[in-house]
């Protein structure tokens, strides 16, 4: 999916938001199986990943709210994003 977003759009917002969704869902899964340690959370924190800090990733409600926000934002970003010229 990320490769398609790169191929179709000049604007990186859809790619970043999709990547955030992917990382947020991954963190939630690791929370559910009891494997979301600080090292794992650090790897998924920051603006190039989930968009959340390690402390925020420890809070289920914050993670859930971030997922909802990204999920609502992504369709609009896709519709508004500058597209690459194709033949």
C-alpha cells in the first residue's frame, strides 16, 4: 500500500497517515498480546511513525483516538493530494 501511495501521489500526507495507521494498529496488537515494551514502543513513536510519543503509546485511549483521527483524515488527504502525472 505504501508503495502505491508513493507511486500515485506527490503529496506525502496520505503516505504518512497510512504509515501512522499501520504503526498504531501494530502497537495495539502488541499491547493486546502483552509484548508492547518500551523498545517496541520507541520504534513506533515519533512523527515518521505513529505520530505519538512512547508515553502516549502506553495509553490505550490515546492510541485509539489517534487511530480514529488518522482513519477520518486519510480519505480527505487522498482526495486532496497532488497526483503524479500518469500516461
